[in-house]
C-alpha cells in the first residue's frame, strides 16, 4: 500500500513551553534583539529551518510546505541547497493555513504528515517516529523529550483537517494519547541563548548537523570566499562564513562563529560569541559571551542587550551579491531594526573618534 | 607624617554626553589637582554614554594616576559594564558594587614598606634560605 508522507513547517510560532506565557516576554528576549525569527538566523552557515528541512528531505518526505506569517515573509533565509519539493507560502494565520495544507496533502494522496514549528530542532529518527505513529493507529502522535512537550507531531492528514487543528494538536499532548519520546539532540530555539547553544553544539559536534564550508584544519571551518589575514588567529573550533573577513591581529576563539558577510576588524577579539550575518565589528574591541547582529549586542553573561549607534564600533555591513539564492529570499539584508524602548538599551554615539 | 586627602564620591549624571561630560569635568577637575586624589564615581544613574563620556573617564583616571591617586567606579550597570568590556576599558578601573565599598577600599591600610638598602641575600633570612636551597 502506498503511503505518502509530507511535512508542514511553521515559521514564527513559539514552542509550547513559551506559548503558555507568551504575554510575558522576557526582558531583552529575542523580540527585542532581532527582528528575524530565530529559526531563520544562520548559524555556522545554515539556519535551523534549513537544517530541519535537510532532515525531512533526507528521509524521503515527498512534499514540504513552509508556512510563514506575512510579517516574517521577507525574512526567510536563503537556502544553500535548492529543493524541488519544498514550497514556501506566506499566510495570515498559521493554524488555518496548516489545516488547508493538510487538506491539500490529503487530496494529493499524502496520507500522513509531520507538523512542526521551525524553532524546534530535533535530531530524532523521523522514520521511526512515523512507524510509531502508524503502529499506534491514532490520528496524531505528539513528541516529547526530557524537558517536556515538543512542537513536532505526526498527523493523519485526512483526519487532522476536520476540526480546529490547534485543539487537535493540543489534545494530542494530553494524557492517554500516544507520545513519542525523543532521546536525541533537541534545541527549542526561544531566545539568543539557545542560538548560541546551537552554535556551540554544532562546532563541538554535540549534534549531528555540522558547519557549512570546508574544514581548513581540524575544527576550523571556512566557507567560500572567507578571508583570514595571516596575522589573525583562529582557535578551533570555529566557523568563518561566506565572504567574511577576519583582519590582522584579530582573534577568534572559544567556539565562536562568524556568519556570512561579516568583518572582524584588526586587533579585535571574538571569544565565545556568535557574530550573525552582515555584521561589522570595529577595531580593537573585546566581544565575549555575546551574540552580535548589526549594531546590537546581546551579552549572555550579563543578560543585557546593548545598541551601538557608532558605526565605527559595530554596524550592519552590506551583503555580498551571491549571498541570496533563488529558493529563498535574502533575510538579513532586509532587516530594519525597530525603535523599541528597552529598559537596558544603551546608545553609544561616536565612540571612536579617528 | 604623610596624610591622604579624603575620598571624594561623585555621582555621574544620567546622560554622559559631550555637554554633560564637560560640565561634570569642570566640577571634578579641581579635585583631581590634589595630591594623591582618591575619587569614586558612582555610575548608578547613567543611562546613556557616548565617546565624550568614555574619554572623560579615561582623562580623569589619567589625571588621578599622575598625582599618585586613583579613580574607582561604583554601581556600574550591566549595560555599561558590557560597553566597558567591549571597549577594553573595564580592566583599567577598579569596580565596586556600591560607592561605600569603593570608599572602603581606599581606606584599607597598606602594609608598611621598608626601604631596601641591602641585597636580599645579605639579610640573615636570605642567607638561611640560600643554605636551605643547598
């Protein structure tokens, strides 16, 4: 008997843990730091969304629908690989669109589908999960790990479209319904701290997914067109992204990742930090235990976000022409920072006078 | 008998931009002209700092050190600490949680020092150590 398998991945939804108290946004959380959904942020060359797609495609999922809310439509990251069976749809409301998508799957004889939130990265054996679901003979199978429920389900497409999908999935997480326990690597991407953890896990090979680019020497991955000055020092493990530059006397150390189109200027130290795409870090600075994007700096040790107005210190850099490809739209270059009032936001003007 | 000037505690303004920094420096600079000035800057009110503010702090530290004194910071917020770390100026200052702690640090009595006129091995203790070492 033919069994079709599809997947619906939603961007912009919070995971279950945070959705219960979503009105209480933690101070200086991801919303105040980045205008891009965290799952769309590239880490070691590829976003969490793309890494999840890779896993779905690898097990032979016939069709993947990525649903993105209109407000995030311009922020879908460029995929490094072109997928013929992946479609991106911009929608107003996620749940009705997911229901509609499952109906389309059902019409096209795709009987089962994975439904997941893009900010839940799971390295479980998805085929085993699917077999578990089929053997349980239920409409939906939810998943959980040692920390609780996960935003990943397997659903029967025909049955899932009958009622309200949100209730349908929620009920599946209640007691009595079959649940699949995931022992493997899981990352619930809720705030920049999780982003940083994902980077360290990738670089230290704690998870299966690895950095993009080539391993130039043990533990040092460099993507195409990355330039490292001969007087700069890169301490493994580290990642230098596409077309990024690390200038003379700079030091990149302790599981740091420099994403695409970044520049680390002379004499600057990047330690235990993630420099997100299109960020230029100025001369002779110390950037430690932080996630930096454009002119914003999230210090994870002190749990504070700092906005730096002086372009000599930190700024957005223009993306290289080949950064985006045909499948997705360039995400980061279209980011416009909101003027939000944050309690711990600092503005630093003209800090370096040359 | 050598004496030390009293510790001066000053609260930095909420905005430490060019104008405020200049005005603050006008108040502080005469005090930095004392012999061995001991200054504590309370940073608890700072909400905004620009290059002029950072330069002012470095200038004050330099002036204090020229006269064998010191300038210490107190109640530095996490955001300002991040900026200072980023700019590598955090290690130049002693930082305390409260102004009281900073003042107390100036008042700690330093151990008495004696002028060393003889080489260490000429002292009885030095000879003992030398013999013990074989």
